[in-house]
């Protein structure tokens, strides 16, 4: 009797999300575990939305610190082990006794009209995997709002879609008020002296907290009725030079709006991945030349601010300097120079050897170069700069003139052309 043959089963095509995860795993390296994208990295990514290199590396979960070392440009970016341990010890002190001190600070600084937090609830948020923890956090938030009273969620897990790739965020704490509203709590180890802290550090904490507020709003939008996510977060720091906690209310409405707008501007990760050459991989165990080529295949947008926010900043800075890109001088100057992308382009336009004279940027550069030459008493070589390029005796700009010592130009004809 011939063996029976079962009909061939049609293979189910992978979904769009599955294909993207497979592609990102190939970029990261099959044996390389993904690096989670935290709120600090996400805030830095939102601050530089034009950098496709950081977007694809963060989306694929590449450890940029290890990658920078493999490229030969190790970064000193990051927190020291001592500061990390000190921060953990301070956070444990703030959350001791069921978060009694933390709830007291929230009541005092943000909601003094509510009933004092005699004993707040602290639900268990443990679950399997990030998806499980995210679902457990959403359930705990819904139950806390329905129960009323004060509730402290210790290290909840929130999900936020970033350029088509999910990012899991873990704030220090989220407090549910008796009226059902939610507040993000950010605990930092830098001191608050006489009620104020370092402005740069507070700004970084506000941008990081704004990311948590955005993620909480995604959770609130799925509930009916949607609870209020407060736009004022609580920043908890050590008081003066002690280990006692103090707090300050920080309004993050501006940071939230900017972060949301910048995240919306990010190019989708799948679009960047599709544009990469076949076989591109960022595994740190690859040969240096192959790894460098893979990294350079993704365009970067370097700015001096990257030095304090990205592990690849030293590598990108070296490349930017080698290309003589004007981005190394800062974003504000880059914006002023318009289509002039390199230092050579700027100098050539200022000398009058290239550039459209009708371009306001080119005209301003030539006028500035002519004024500088006139102030120094040197012959101007600028072409097409108008009357500003006229020499002291009215001769044409191309006529060689002897160098003269610098002298005051106030009151002389042709001294300024504004």
C-alpha cells in the first residue's frame, strides 16, 4: 500500500513586525544581545532627529560603547561606578518604608489639597519579559485609579513606539493620586543646594522625564475614561550636602512638546534599514575595516552637543573634521550657512571664487570679508561684494594696492556698507 501523502502546507509569510525584528537582529549580529533603549538615550536621540546613524543603531539595540571601542574611538561618556552606587543607595533611602517619604514629598510639592498619604499601596509589578511587565504596569495603573488613594509604582515599565520600533522605558517611580491622576518621579543623586540645583542637570532630567510623560500618555489613552497625566514631574535630590531627600516640582510641558515633535520627525527604522547595503552588520567582533565601512554606510549628523550624549561622538567628530564639515562648529552656525556644508565652501564663497552672489549667505560672507580686509588695510580679493570691496582710493577691487597700516575707518567714504 503506497504511503499517504499529506498536502503541502503553505508557509505563512512573516508579518511586517517580524521582518523588521529579523532585519534588526541581522544588523546587530545574531549572537549579540540587544541593548535596551532607555529614556536618557531616547531624549538624546530626540535632540538630534536628523542623525540616521544613531536612529538605526539604537533601533537595532547595538551597544554603542562597545562599538566605539571596536572602531578605535572609545568614549568616556557614561556614569562612573561610584556615582551609580551612590544613586542606587539614595534611591533606596527615598523609597524606604513603602515609599512613605516619597509620597509625602509628592503631597507637599504637587498635591497639598489632597488627603495626606497615611499608607500608600505599592503593587507588585513583576512579570515575565518586557511585554508582560508592560501589561502588568498598565493593569496596576488602572486598578490604582479605580481604588482611589495614594499608590506608588516602583520602577514600572512603559512602552513607546520610536521610529517604528518599540522602546521599553523604566522610570524611577510613578505616583497615582487620590483623584486618579498620574505623576512621574525622577530621583537623581546630584545635590539641591538652597533649593536649587545645577541648571544643566535639571534640564537633562526634565528632558528624560518628558519621555516618561509621553509613554504614560500612551497608556492613559487606552483607558476609558483617560486619566490625567500631570505635566509637572517631581525631581527628588539630596538636600545640600546630606543624604536627606528634598524635592522640586519641574514643569516639563515645553520638553514634552519638543520631544514629541522631534520623535515624529525621526525617519522610520525600517526605511533606514532598507537603504543599507546587503550584508551590513554592526557586530563588534568584525574586522575593523569592515565594521568601519558598515558604520559609515549610515549618514550621521554630528554636532558638538553629541559629546555629552552619544558614545560614538569621538568617531563622528573625527570623520566630520576630516571632511571639514561646518557641523563641527555647532548647529547654530550650520543653520546660518545654508547650503555651504564645508569650511572650504565657506572660504571659497567669502573670497568670491564660488557661490551665487544672489544668495544672501554668500553676499553676507563676501561683505564680511571685504570689511575685514578694509579694516586690516589689506587689499581685498573679494569679487562681487559691491562697494564694500572698493579700495581706499576708489580703485576697482581687482587693482593691486599696496598694503597700508591698519587705521580707524570712522568717517571715511566707503568705510562701511551695511
